[in-house]
């Protein structure tokens, strides 16, 4: 793994979804996980401030995070995605009504 990946794991180490992926879903081989745990321990000893929003420059959020995590973040931030979806459905229904069902 690259240093950028190590930084990602470090900054997000205490997130429940990440811990579940590592220890329940076993996304890494035992040797990789042991190396990562060792690296995280060293970084914690260096007192690097954790940034919960850290992402390497070349990684998009949807590539780095699980869908579950992105939904949780969206709900916490009040992203308004639900409202946009609702308005889109309503708008589509209105356009459909005006084009196909309305009689002049």
C-alpha cells in the first residue's frame, strides 16, 4: 500500500464502517492487516492530527467510502438529496400530466 493509502486508513481508523470492513469483512489479508496495524501504531505515536475528511488528491469520495458511509454523511449534513429526488418526481409527474392527460 502507498503512503497516501496509509494516511487514509490512519485518518479514518476509528470509523465503525472501516473497522467492520477490516475485521468482519476481512478486506485485507492477515499480513496486510498486521502491517497496517503496525503503521497506524507508528503514526499514532507521531501524534499526527486526524482529519475525518482526509482523502488522497486522486481519490473521489465514492471510490473511498462505502455507500453506507456516504448515506450516513449525507443524512448528517442534510444534503437535500431526498428533497431534490422528491421535487424531480413531482416535476416529472406534472410534466406527464400536462403533456398526456390534460385535455384542451
